[in-house]
C-alpha cells in the first residue's frame, strides 16, 4: 500500500500540491485527472521522488520513504513514465531497454517493443535522438518502464500523448495486462478511454484533490460536465 499523509509542496509562495491525503491499494488502477496546472504531474513526481515535499509523509508498505531520492525509490519498485520523454544522444534503444531490465536476450527485448507497437528489427539498434518522432520516443519510454520487472508502483504521465490511434489500442492492452498484477497503477490522463480503465478516479484542481471515488461514481459526473459546457473533447483537456 502507498499512503500520502498531509503532503504539501510549494515553489516560492505558490502551492504546487496542498493537503494531499490518500491511500493507494495494490491491484488497483488510479487515474489522476483535472484541469491543466491542477497539480497532477507534480503529485506523480512527488511520489516517484523527482520533487521533494515541504511537509507530510509518504509511506510505502508501512515504510516512510519521504526522504528517499528517486534512485532509492526506484530500487524499491517505483517507476515513473514522463509526459515528455527526454532524448539520450549516443544511446540506442537496445541500451535503454537493457539498462532498465535485468534480461538482455533478444527475444525479451523484441517482445517489449512489440508491446508498444514498434518493430524490433527497425528500432532496437536505432539511436535515441531527434530523428525519432515524439510518438516513437514515447512508446520507447513506455517499453523501458515496462522493462523494470521489480516495479510495484507504475506512474504514467499522459501516456497517450503523441500516440497514434493504432498504438493507443495497444496502450490500452498494456494497462489491461498490468491491472492483473498485484501492483499499484497510477495514470495521469484526460483521455476518456483511459479513464474507463480505472478502478478509482482522483480529480485535482488548484493543487488539491477536489473529488475522488470509483469510476462508476466519478466518470458520469465528468461526462455530464462536458455536456453542460457544450465542449466536445473537454475530457481530454480540462474537466472542471
């Protein structure tokens, strides 16, 4: 179990996340959603250790990990997938996947790329540079996150960003597979199809959790809000 107790984080006088209290249980899919700038990505980075906290505790399996850095949390099994992956000049796709995984055999690496809709023959030995599109880089990063087999908490920040329609279907399949494991999955997304995968939806706005509940409780209210605003596609953008 992952428990956040009174988590607060500021930059200067600006609240980034405020008064966050929540518990995530194993075997469940949680979607963080809400308006841009509401604190979703910052909360994901706080859990992973990319951002610090000013106060509060983060408990993972009853152990206080609040002071641990990203490397130490990664060793405990917390993996984070960035919204905008970075490029690694001089490293190949094979290098990145091999660094993330203890398994380096060809069949395993091929299967990782196949899961994200990429042909291993074309991509495994390509350099991670700006010749790759944003969607390609995104899929490779998702594959590298999946390669971390000790993962007990997956955090994906807008995994659908830059993904084409065919690859989006593959992405949904990945999440369906992951939900069968006894792990925690946290996805930051506005995309309705991903929201429909959730067990619980957490809505953030103005640095706070403003509502949460089961998919059956929360998703209809978000869809209704979209209708009221007469804004087709608002679910993918701003929900409040």
